C-alpha cells in the first residue's frame, strides 16, 4: 500500500511539473529508485509513465500549438522523432554514469538560454538576422537526442530551443513541448521495451497518476495570463533541477 501511495503522489507531481515546464521525471525517477528499481530501468520506466501525461497535456494545449520561426510543424516533429530514436539507441550501448555527469551542465545551459530567450530574439531581429531551417532542425535534433537518452529536464531544454529558433507564444511553446515530449517518449519507450528495460509492475500505477497530473497542470498553466510570471516559474524550476543534479 505504501508503494502504491508513493507512486500515485509521485505521478501526480511529475505530470503537473511536466505540463508546466518539464522535469517531472526528477520526481518519478527517484521514487522508482527508492522502491528498488535499478537506475537504468527506472529511467526507462519513468520515460514510459510520462508518455500519457505528455499526451494529456498536449491535448489541453491543442488550440495553442502552431509553428513559429523558419521550421514547419511537421519538420519539427519528424526531426524530434529521429533525434529521440538516436538518443534511445545510444542509451542501450553507453553506460548511464558517463552521461549523468554532464546533465547538470546541460540543464544550467538550457535554463540560462530560456531566461535570455526574449532578449536574444530581440537582438537577432534588431540586427536583421534570422535562424535558418537547417540550424533550427539541427538544434531540435540534438535536444531530442538528449531526451531519448535521459528524459530529465527535457522540457526546459525544448523551451530554450523554441525561444532561440523564433517562438514567442509561451502557451504555444508549452503545447509543442508536450507534443514533442510525447513523440520522443513513444520512440524511446519502444526501444526500451524491446530491450526489456521497463518495470511494468510500477509503470501502470505511475502512468495513470501522471496522466491525471499532466492534464491538471496544463489546465492551470493556461489560466496564467501574465506569461512573464509563467516564464519566471519555468526558470525557477530549471534552476531547482540544476541544483538537484549538481548535488547528486
């Protein structure tokens, strides 16, 4: 009973955090490890259980999702899927400890980029510069590869990339972030499952509670009228996640 309660609470919290800014696996992953799931399997299981939450959040944002910048929506989704597949494949052949060491630095960079995103966009436009589709696609592919390998902090990194490639509507960015996270998770989970890395006993409970938390979080986030306030919340979550990973 205690294990079920822990999984339900962790799933609700993870779903809400994923809907707002990403990083919900920082809740679900430790919960699984604490319950005795091996770290690599816990990472794969946390990614699986985040999938329905991403879908629920993306559905709540469905009216806000649209392409901005120089890259079309279909191109972004396809590029993200390919990057996620590459990252998941890399996880199967690379020891996880080697990558975990650079995760805090990636989160710190992503948080700083997201915080500076509007200013960078104004600077680029003032100088008459434009980020082309090639560079945009390459950046999305790299972040998607990270997401396919290690899901923690993916939302912050996606939001940072969206800011840099020309997105301005924060609600639209959140919706697309959840949609791409769902695509990445689907691709990654297919790879993980084929390698037997899913703890199915814990996955069912965690997936249901994460879905509920994701929908609740997305509904609440869309009610925030002042997007500067929402941006500050996201930056705060990014800073918190960075500090957590540096402390590990």
